[in-house]
């Protein structure tokens, strides 16, 4: 029976991996697009980032509705709606290049953000379900995360190649091949999902919940509530380490920074995301043999150690660090050893999302779909925690700001060991 199930679900699993790729690809597309619209429309630095902001603002508005959709419509129908919305969002971005409208571009970014939130709500629990939960489910989520990292790595390189170094004359239409690629994958995924059978273990439970009012919800489970806070901290840690280390490196020495050239700093930070790809691949390989609790405990402790070493290592001690460059090659960059420890955290943050998600929804049964939507709302931690870290950096220096990261990692370590235990097993979930 098990081999039959795996054989039956190979195609939807592959499509889930493709959607993981698309989430990072479409989200990451807003960064190089920001450079394009800044030059094409003469936008300010603030305005050039509105597309990226629109992508993440969508999570705050769409997270809960997406969870409700998943609960009422199931994986398949919610996936189909999300894919259609994603296709429309990218299509609007393409149209913005034709009409040369900054406003249309922002609409496309917002609509794409709605789709990315919906897809994120679907892909994590669906891969977990396709894998049968437990370690196998964790393994599939980690492999999906690897596809996500590949998308994040490819998009800036691809758009940079399409622009061809002519930033001053770049326009949205230059990115058309990337937009066509995105629309093509969305179209293929729609066709595949329309004709394959997807397991829907929670639809029957949802139908029963309609008949009588349920006094429980995902918030009735302590390990889920604590898990949502862990996700909030995790996204903040992932973004905060990369953003603040970049600011630290590029800030002038007279202002407490390292005064490193922005191009070199960019390759160093890019290596952080490359390490996340490597970490997710390794996590996928060992995910079927190592529990989510053990994995989260290990990476949280190691990441905390790396950050402590980064804080206390002397800036005068330097190393030649291998870096992943934009031309898809490797080189060496001389950096303080503390910076290397910051970048190595990418190996740890890479697997945290999947581990926290699996621990938080374990044992939720019919409440899993709603829980997934709530998780998406907590992605806002990626914007809030770095702001707090930046505030601390302004008052106490860049290195001291990493104590914010230490506090967040300590919480995730607590969650892995204590907070993730389901103490509400008396609540019926069938």
C-alpha cells in the first residue's frame, strides 16, 4: 500500500517542489525589479522598494483567508486558485512593461503577493500530508525548501543577465523572459493539478465542523501557539542576519562598520543564501532519519554559538572566505572571522521553517488547514525583528544588535525542547 501511495503521489510532489521554486522566484523577482523601476520611472529608493513591500504586505491580509480557503476547499482547489492568482499577478507585471506604468507594476506585485501567501499556506501542509507526516513529511518539506532556495539564487542572476549591465536603460520589458518562465510554470502546474488526485484528509472533518460549532481551534493547542511565535522569530532571524551583516560590512569605519566594498559585501551575503540551499539539501537527505525536534534543537544551538563567536571575535582576525559570486562561480573574500560566523548561520536557518511547522501542526488533525493560514500571518516577523535589530544597532552598535538574534534563537531552542510538546491531546482532532 505504501509503495502504491508513493507512486501515485510522485507527480503532485514534483509539482509542489515546482511551486516552492516559484514562491522564491516570484518573491525574489521584486528585488532586481526594484532596480529596474527606479531607473525606468525615476523612482526614489523608497518607492523602488514598494513592490517588495507589497509582496509581504499581502501576507498580513491574506494569511487567515488562505487558511480558511484551505480548510473549506481543500488542497487541490486552493492550489488551483493560488496558481491562477499567481499567473494573473505575473501577467499584470508583464502588462506594466507594455504600458510603462509604475502603478500597474505595484498592482502586479500585490496580486503576486496574494498568490505567494496562498501557495505557502498550501505547500507546507500538503507536502507533509503527501509524505504521511512525521519524519517523511519533514524530509519532503526540506527538499521543497531546497527548491525554494534554488529559485532565490537563480532570479537575481537571471534578471542581471537579462539587463546585461545596462542599468541606466533597463526597463520592465527586459525581464520578460523571466516573467514568461514564471507564467509557463504556473500554467503547467495548473494543468497537472487539475487532473491528478490529491489526498484531502481534512475535508470530511471540515464538513462536520460546519454542522456544529466547534469550541476548539488551532489556538487551543499550546504547542501551536508557541510555534507561531517561533515562526515569527525564525523569519526575523533569517532576514535579520543577512540584512544587518550587509549593513555592518558596508557602513563606513567611522560609523562603526567595516567599510567593505558593496560588491564584495553582496557576494558575501549571497553566500549566506547559498548556504541555506546547501543546508536544505542536507536537511532533506537526513530528514527521514532525524526528527524535527532533534534537528531544530541542533541548528538553534549551533546558530547561537556562531552568533556568539561573531559578537566576541576580534575584528582584526581575518580569514579568506569562499563566496558565491553573481556569475555562478566561487572566489575568495577577506573578512573578519566574525562575519564568516554570521554567514555560516545560513546552514542553520535553512531547515528551521520546516522543523517548526511540522512540530507546531503535529497532532492538529482537522485544525491543520486553519493553522497553516495563521502561520502565514506570522511571516511579518521578517519585517519587525530586523527593525528592532536596526534600532539596537543605532544605539549600541552592529555587533551588539546581534543579541536580538541570540534572544530569538534561545526561544527557538526552548520551543524545540519544551514548547513543541503537545499537552492538549485530549482535544478531538478527527
